C-alpha cells in the first residue's frame, strides 16, 4: 500500500513516492534516469538522455501559448545518503521507508531526499497533466548535483531553447532565490608513518550532533564532529600518553559531520582519566553549543589490551595540527547583503588509512577570488605538512540579475496568490543555476521549493501543505508566462 496515496496534489506525491522507491544516491542514478526515459516513452514525449544520465523531456506549449517563451524546469535526481548509526539501510538497493507525521513526510532512519526528489515529482506532474495552461516546457533532470554539480557541468545546453529557468531546488516556501555561491571540492592527503604500540585499546566517539547542509546551515552554529574529535585528542594528548591508530568521520563533503570516531591506545592507569576527560569535555561542548547542538556526547569505550600499528608521534602531531588549523566554517560575511554568508568551508570527510590521512571538504563563496584564495590556503596548509592537494567539482557563482523579467513576474504572482511579498534572496548554498547561467547567454533564473528542514540528515522533513502550495504556485506562474 502506498504511504502517500491520500495526499494532495495526488500526482506530485505519487511520483515522489515512486522516486523514493528507487535507490538514487549520488553516483547511483542510472535506474532513476532510465525511469524518467520510460516515463517519457509512455507519455509519448520527446526526450534526450545523455551519457552521464542527464535527461531532458520536452512538452509542447498548450493551446494559446505557442508564441510564449519556452520555460526550463530543472532539478536534480540524486540525493545525499545519510542514516542513523544503528540503521541497516542499504542505499544501493533499498527504497526509502516513508512515514507521515502530521504535516510532515520523513524517511525512517535515513535522509528523505526531498532535496531534490520533490523537484522531480513536480516536473513529472506538470509533464503529465494535459489540463494545464503553459508555454513549451523543457524539463531538465540532472545527475550527481550533490557531489559537485557534475551532471549540470557536463550537460550540453545547446539542446535547450528556453531563456527562463525555474530551478526547483529550494527548501523554503515564500523565498525566490536569485543568486548563489560557487564552490569546489578539495582533497588533502597527508603521508603518515606508523610504529608498533601496546596498551589498552579505547574507542572515542563524538556524536549527538545535528549536522546539516554545509551551505544553507553553515550559519546555524552547528558543530563539526571531526574537528571536535581532533580538539579532544589534542587536549588529551597534553595530559596523558595517547597513541592514535584509527580515525574516521563524516559521509559527504557537503554535509556537516554528525559523528566521528577515533581508536587509540593508552596505559591502564590512563584509561580512567580518558573516560573522565570525555565527561568533562561533553559538558563543556554542551555549554558552548547551547541552542544549536546541546545534545553533543563524547563517549569512551575501553576495550582489551592490544598491540597495534599506531601513528608515529610526529605523524600524530601532524594530523592533529592539520585539523585544528583547518579553515572551517564561516570565513567571511557579505558586506552588502545582510545575513548572507559570503565564503565558507566544511570539513566533510576524514579517513586515517595505513599510510595516509585523507580529508575532503566543500569550499563555497559567492566571490570567485575568495573561493580561490580559500582553496589556496588549504593547499598551502596541506603542502606545508608534506601532503598532496587536489580539487574538482569547481562550479561558478550564480550572479543576481538586476534586469530580470522572470523574478518580477513571479513576485507579482506570489503576492496576488498569498497577499504578501515573497523574500527575494541570494543564498550561500550551491545551485546548478550558476552553471546554466554561465552556459546560456541571457538566461533568467529563479529557484523555488517547499519547506524542508534538516536536509542531508536522517531528521530531514518535508512539509505536505507547503509542497501543495508551491506546486499550485508553480502551475500559476507557468500559466502567467504568456506572450
């Protein structure tokens, strides 16, 4: 039995549930791409599927709209795959377990993928409905947005005629996003040496954090589990002998890490001190993050006497120095748009391997020179410590278009429908609009979407009533784009 079958608008939630039944994490999008192709074939709509798996489905203008400007509707098909520590969910083969609670949809123990599955559902509902009044539509579905906007970067926009683009990757109803930051992924790899060590093995875990999106929630004072763990290890190392042999944290470069773990060796007499220090550190962090991450916990699990290949003291110091001095979080606020984060960095993933320490981060800025300077700072830190640096997924900022025609129209429609002004805003999160804007001369873009919260976490929620209103708004906007 479908979980969402009684929700309205029926076809939007029907397609959203269909999508949720198909595994579609970043890098695993062939099945959902093929699903879109089959949809187009069944509806007898012209389509293009490129080698990456990006799909465009074309729908002709409804009667009376033949001379109206073509509209591009755009969203991405991949989702961030995060789950609770105890979840057995396999994102490679399992569909999501959807639940409804009041006005919200969520997935049991995992991310919901409302970012950006709801965009796909909106587009399919519009393409299917023959009763709607609208210009010609080019529905674009891109892959691998969450790992560097790769689908949009590789997409050949010459197949498109539209000069208006409505992106459906927003998470706040009543906001017309009209610009966004650019970004890139950075990779640092530090060589490490190991020596044999013996002692009591202890596992240290930092968890209980909210995590969240490294762009839209970087300004919410949410803590980074990886950096808190490094801070704890550094503080403990100044008071007792502690030998690190394993460390890992985070799942995605663009998600603020909710959990990080380290395994160390200590002497029998220091094990109790380590446990006590964890309790004190927990209390300290809960005070520091009151109102944002007060549920932080630092646990120590004392295990058996072991002999391990631990980091050489110089390598251990190098790893901790690197993390403690890493330029994480907000680096600069915008000087002319109040409240806008201009430049930031998120340490998203770390892994301690046998001979290397690996760190992956997301760098964002709405100013290209600042993005470059921050990436160069990370490169300098990495190479100064004898490591190697690399980067990819470099995408441009989407600049605010002062002479937009689409934005005033959408503002007017919103005001007439809801008797209030929408918020026109430039955001810090990365959107594919920047790549389309760069490739299509004169493109006019606006991004909208329904209310979502805690995206990229297992607490992600999608508002049912907001999803309905935004769809009705989208349909009305399409109706009003008439020459």
